[in-house]
C-alpha cells in the first residue's frame, strides 16, 4: 500500500468521575469562583480516584480509540504516551498501557514535553508512519496533575486537572491526514514552569519535601505572555507550511490552558473564536491530555467531518511549543489492506496451529 499519509482513524478519551468545582477549591485555598472564572475561564476540573493513575486513564482512552478504529490491541505497532506525570520514573507509562491493553506486538515509549507532549507525540508518530517504520500508532496524552500540584499554592492548584485522550494514527493512501508539523523550544525559560524536586538534580529527601520542591511551580505572568505569542506563531507557521491560510482552517483545537490564553492566541492570529474549540471550563488544564480530549469532544459535537482542516497547537514547560494541521479522515470504512508480511505471518500461525499436537 502506498504510504501517502498518516491519518487519525480512532479517538477516545477518559475523564475521572470526580468533579472538583471552584466552590470546592474555595474550601481548600483562599480563592473565589469569581477570581478563577475571570482569570482563567475554568469552572471545574476532574480529579483521579485513589486507584487511578496516568496509565489507567491512558489505557481507558486507548481502548476507546482502538474500538473506534476497529483495531485489536494485537494490531497496534507502537504506543506513545505524552505525559509530565508518569506513574513511575521508569518504566514508561507506554509500557504499562501496552501490557494493560495486550498490545503484544507494539513498541512503547513516553514523550516528555510537558503540555506540548501530545503534539510532540503526534509529530513523532506521523514521522515514523511516513518513514515506513510502523503502519499504525496509538498516540496518547495522559496526566494525573492532581498528584504533582501544590494544594497549598492558590496560584497553580486552581488551574490543573486530570484526564487522558488518545488517537489511533494509521498509514493511508488517502490524501487527507497530517499536513504539517512544527515544534519549537526555549530551554532558557525552564525555571518559569517546573517541578524542581524529585529528579536526579534534586532527589527526593526530607529537606526537599519540606521545601515542597516536588510540586509544580510557575511564574504565571511570564508563562501567560510567552504562551500567547508562541502558540499563535506556531499555529501560523503550521498553516503556512501546509500551504493554507487561516480561512481554510475549519476548527482550531488549542491546548486548553486557560480561556484568556486561548482568546489571546485567537486575537493575535485574527482567528474567529467561533472556529476555536474550548472546553477548558469543564476540565481545567490537563496538560498533554488537553488537545486529544478537546479533539474527541469536537468530533462528538459534530464539528469535524472528513476533509475538514483542523489546527492543533500547544505550549508548555521547557518552554516547548508546537502546532500541526491535519485534514480530518474520520472512521475507517471497509476492511484494511493487509501487508505481504501480515499475510505470510498469519499463514505461518495457521500452519503451526494445524501441525501442533492436540
Ligand atoms: C495564573 C494566572 C491566572 C494569574 O493571573 P494574573 O492576572 O496574572 O494574576 P497575578 O498572578 O498577577 O495575581 C494577581 C493577584 O491575585 C492573587 N491570586 C493568585 N492566585 C489566586 C487565586 N487562585 N485566587 C485568588 N487570588 C489569587 C495573587 O496573589 C495576586 O494578589 P496580589 O495582587 O495581592 O499579590 C495567569 O498568570 C495565567 O493564566 N498564567 C498562565 C498559566 C498557565 O496557563 N500555565 C500553564 C501553561 S501550559
């Protein structure tokens, strides 16, 4: 099969059932629904249950994406999880997801680019598909930020939430699919949004815990200014790289950090808010999970159909940022074409089954 493009054929998300409203936060820190709503647009966020973690939520989102794509776990060739809140330092979350799904043939690794992790993962997966290394990939963004947020810091704890979103990316001869990708970074700004403790530089210890170094720290004003500029510039670059103009974009699905950032990006791009998808009011900033969750909800709301051009963009710690333009494919119809390798390995499996003593 000619590998003309990488197309999204499945999508799914999972959000924990526990809803934490701004009113709930008023009982934890000195804040108000009015302050949070005016500064961020956020009204509520989801919080993972004690028995949930990044990998369990990622697995649920992945199962839904695979079902939509009508693929079996054993068909999956690659699992990538974009995350800043992994279950463990290692193994990667992707390995835990691979095991939970039973994706026995898949390679697995995580991508760590904070809130940009899903857009970066999509770039890696589409590159591998276009290069012929794999025919499909599960690309997941998943976070349990409630476990690394400082619940005593009102400047950050009101912003974040938990969840996971996943897409299945497949090689296709269709003319639609990933049209352009841009990724950028500025590591000189790394201490404006970070978790200083718990890594090898400041290993976990009583002193570090006392200083609350294992929680998210942020300079909100600096991050705000940089996020608006960087996301708008990356989005414009991705549109130009796809040989399109902003008028060609059916829907813009930006990282859902904060309504003011999203509005600032749209204003800077002179892009109409009616064509921007926003769900930050219900989930807060779910970091790597925000773009895939928003993408899923946009499709469910009927805002994307085959051939539509969707722009995604994200910004996060590092600083890292990027954007991508995709021509929407939608659900796969009819049987998939099998590769000669697939046909041969299935024939060998059948032969082994037949000669194996009962
Ligand atoms: C965090 C953010 C909402 C703060 O908004 P802001 O308008 O910049 O507010 P400031 O930080 O200037 O703080 C203004 C006041 O509100 C206070 N404040 C901060 N958090 C508060 C809260 N949750 N409730 C009430 N008051 C709060 C501050 O202490 C400050 O009080 P002071 O003037 O007495 O010192 C904003 O900077 C922002 O959105 N930054 C980007 C954050 C983000 O999206 N990060 C992730 C990117 S991937």
